[in-house]
């Protein structure tokens, strides 16, 4: 199978270029397995990966034009030659490795932690199964960055627009029956950029490897804002 | 070469649950703490833990910490230290509630309390009916915990060094640990981090085996660093093989699948665990279930065209239960096997999972080593917690649900003890440049150019060797051959050369440094296994099939600098309750 992979080493290259590789594949291989086989030929190819099963979120790349995790992308589903680029819109450190600082900054900025003002009870804070169900589809985010780096609004304003991943987490805490900082969280998202740069292009939900839906979460935040303003 | 220096009160190496729980304790106490991790914190392997965390909350059936303690000691095949086990089981409920308060999205019961499921090796009333002690967030409990702990550290303003690789500890001539030399992966620049206290929380070393449930990053870096600093590793012969890995691939299928009512079948459709563990059946301890599967396959009752696996049946639970309680493994099985476990049984086979052994510590997380007059002299300034440590609460076999508990209990305990230590030791000791130079030399060695074997080839050979010569069933002849083979690999490592000598994000160099750690850990594992002439927990010797409490109720300590073994007694005396003396272990 043929692969075209974007290479860039700032020590030696002026700009990124595409390198071709050909390897023998078997039907059940994932793209990550192909990367490993390529690395046996050429150890200089730099990628991030760890768990190999779509849980740690290290290996987001752009595959034939669509963001995804290499470890859970079957080669059988890909058109040849397989073109692999770093996820778009982020500074490239080397080859397929990008600088995620801006993405993490936006994540931290939504205060992604439970805030409560009540004294702590001795035992767990009670939460009904129905209340807990509201966190499904939110807490599973693995911070791979597939969504935010597929979002044109995030490409243009990565410093001002929180982006789909961070906003999904903002909603994860707004939706949590235990959280007591709704007003503060909503205030933080006011203004033309942080939340409202979302133009419901919906790339985020299309590329999410965990089948989460940031667009819907963003819509829910907007609805809650409206409810709070009247 | 002048190397940049930074100074902190505490250096935490590793950002899994253990490192982050300790860092949180320290940051909240206003200690100046740096967390160094070779990956961004939420990529750490805690993220992959599935089934849950044990605590006797008694939300579903009656329970108490004392029963949990008994089960843990029995599960450990009596090799666990009973003071540490009492401490852990007593602390469990409080710490799980604390995690809930911090935001962990635990699944819930109808009354709003934390959902708990049955897990292997759990009983009520000291060996009675099955308990339900494992607190779960669906089957993504590790993910939920790791993200919450990272989030808490964001709030506490912990200082993170993300994507820095720890090369070696800095240790002075008196034996005190002064911090570590680390490598900034992005730039390729080394950095000296001086610290009054250093905590190793680097996780396990499942990558010494070919088929494993572990992430690529689980290369035993802290274990390698300890060995090179002259610190022995304890009980390395005990490596857990998880009964239910996806056959041929190794991905983990949580024990929670059996906790929810799933069970194992051989090719005759027989629920074979009834023969091996009449009482606990599929929820016997992991070592017991793994050996049963091997035996079924070996005796010709395996499934599939090659008869090389057994089946885990879940379809009788119904799609709703599978989706609600086991959504993560459902997704994994669909992705990698193209079948839906809500309708079809999963082909499974045991796979390397957890490092029970590790850096010897006491229950405060202090690293302790044998000295002239004692088997437990503290190494000044050095702590360890989590899978890289051996407290020992898991002894010869860890119970499912006790690893997530171990990391929060002993991460916090180490944090607390460090706070105390910092009050008594206000100054940094002078930096030992000879020690720094040794660490830098280890890094510089990979600048050697020329032809040689590749890192990938040698790593693959090591993993295959360990699988063949130090697997589930062992004997003297095979283990002795294994020692020779690993020694040969260690020798050949000297001749390995990198082709890529670039500085910026050189992953090939990181993998070379990791391989050095893997080889040392593998050697400690096979040497310790060859020396223990009994069967206990996960260590199964066909030439010594019985447990031998007269000669072997003791911990091994393996030094790889001079390939030496020492032994120390098991702490049989708990903190407050009566000791649980060894009994025959039946499930």
C-alpha cells in the first residue's frame, strides 16, 4: 500500500514536503500499524502515539483530508495513496507532531473542574441516574484535538475562540447537577468570540473519533444563556 | 556543556493517577512542585483503566474495609504487607468520596449513590458471598479519574513539564536523591531539575512482553532509573497476566464484563471456570482464571480454527446493559474485531497486564533499601507510588479494582509524607556533578554514529524472549535460558546505533532510552523468577507447583548492577487488627 506522508524537520528543512512510502499490509491493520512498519524502514518519522486503542488521544492526524486517530483508523477503509498530514491549523513541531499549546490553553480557560460552594458532605454528593446520564457524550472526551483543528472558526481565532473541545467541556460542567458555578461559567463565555464564533459548520461532530457532538453542546450553552438572560 | 538548572521543593516524575494525586496534595499545601511527564498528562496509562476502583462503600450489598483487607491479602497469596493493606483498605472509602467531590462522573444507583459492581476475588464476611465493591464510571473509570485529577491540578496551579523525558536520578555519594536530569523532547535539550524530594510515579513495564494490554509508553522508566541508581526492585517475578485480553491482539476487556454477569466458555460450550473455582467461578482471582484459560487451550478445549483462545459471553446480558455498563469495551471490540459483543461472544486470551513488583517503599511512599543493619533503610529524598512502587499491597497477585485505589491512596500518602519531610529539610543539598555527568553520558551515548542493530529489532526480540521464557508457566530450565538470552540482549544493546541524530522531537532517541529501561526491568524479572522456587500468585512454577511458606514467605530484592538477590520478610502484622495467617487459597 502506498502512503504520502508530510515530513518536516526544522533543523534541516525550509518547508514541509510529502514523502512516499510503500509497505506490505494485512487486512486488519490500522493506520498506526502502518506508521510502525514505516518507522522500521525510517526511524526518523516522528509521530505521537501511546495506548493504541483510541483512549489516550495522542495520535490525531489528518488522513486523506479528514482528522482522525491513526490507531483506530482501519487501512481497509482508506483510499490509496493514503495521504497523511498533521492536523491543520496548528504550528508544526516536526513531521506529524504539532504544538497543541493553544488548544490546551483554551481547555484550561473554561475552568474544566467541578465548582461547588456548599460544605462537603461526608459521603458522595447524590446524583440520580437521569442526572448522571446528562454527562454521557461529554465526559468521554480524550482531548485529541481532532474537532478543534477541523474547525475553521478555530483556525482563524485560536486565541479568542474556545473551540469545540473546550466548549464541550464547558457544557460537561454546566450539565453536571453537582456543579454550582453556572452563572460564572456563562459569564465567562459572553462576548463575540469565546462561544459565539461557532457557525455550526459541524466539522467537529463529523470527525470526533469518540462520536461526541460538540455542536450540540454549544447549542445547549447558547440555550442556557438565553434562559438565564430572561 | 552547560546545562540549564531549575529548582523545586518536589519533583514528581510521571503524571498518571499516582503522580497527579501526589502533586495535588503538595500543591494544596503550597509546596513548590514540578510534574515531569514524557507525555501530556491525560495520555498517561491510568486513562486506560476500565472497570473501577475498590472501596467498601456498601452501596449495593453489605461491606466493610476489613473484608476488603482479607480479600486483598488472600488475593496477594499472603505476600502482601498487611500494614500497608490495612492502611489502603481503611482509606479507600474516604478517597473515593473525595474523588466524587472532585468531579469524577461515577455511574449512579437509583438512590443517587455511586454505582458499584462485583469484581474478582471479592467476598463478604471473609470468604463468604460475592461482594460488589468496585466503584465505576461505566467502563471508563481510569479515564474519568485521570481527567479529574488533571483538572484538579489545573485548579491548584501545579507546574507541569509536559513531554520531558527523565533520564536518570541525581544521587550524591551519601545516597541522597537530589532530583533528576531530564530531556525536553521538543528541543532535545537536557535540563537539571533539583529537588529536595523526588517522587517516582512512572507506572508499570508491560512492554517487556510482546502481547500486553499496556500503552507503548509503559516501559518501566522509573524502575530502570532506580536500578541504575543502585536501588533494588522488589518481587519482580510477579507479573499479572489479565485473563481477558482480545485474543492475538491484547487489548483489555475489563473484568467488569464478568462482574456484570459475563462468563467464559470453551469449545464445548462449557462454563469451565466452574471446575477451577466452584464458588467464585468466573470471578476468581486473575491468576487463577488466567491459568484456567491456558490449561483449557493446552488440553485441546480452545476455540477457533487453531483452538487458541476461549470465549467471553456477554450477549445474554442484553444490549441495554452492555451499552450502559460496558460502552468502552463494546466500542473497542467493534473497532478491532468487527463484532458486537452485545450479540456475539468475544475471543479472549490472557495477556501481560500489571507489574506487581517495583521499587520497594513503606506505606508512606518512602523508598527503602537493605543496609547493614536493616532491610528497610530510607533513601533520603526519594519516594515512589503507584505501579512502579512495591508497597506491597498486591503481593503475588493484584485484585482487580485495587490498582486505581493504590495510586490515589499512596499518591496521597507520599504527598503527605513529603510535606512533613520538607518542613524538616528546608535546604537543597549541594548538587552532585559526577552523578549529573553520568546521566548526561547515558544520553550522549546515543550520539554515536555508525552501523549496528536497530532499537526496534532488539526490543522485539526482548519482548518475544520474555513471552517465551518468562510467561505464565515457568520452570528452572526455561528461566535459566531466559536469563542468558536477556543478558545477551543487554550486551548487544551496547552495539545498537541510531540513524536519526536530530535534536527536535527525536522519538527514535526516546525509544532507545526506553529500551535501556526495558532491558534492565526484564532482567530483574527473569532473575527473580528463576530464584523463587515455589508457586505463589502469578508466579507459577511447574517444577515447584506448591506454595512454600516455610522457605518463601518473603520478598525478593533484585539488584541488576551486580545481578544480586536479597530477601526481606513480609510484614505480617497489620496496624490495628489481627494478622491473617497464610491459608490454602481456594476460590
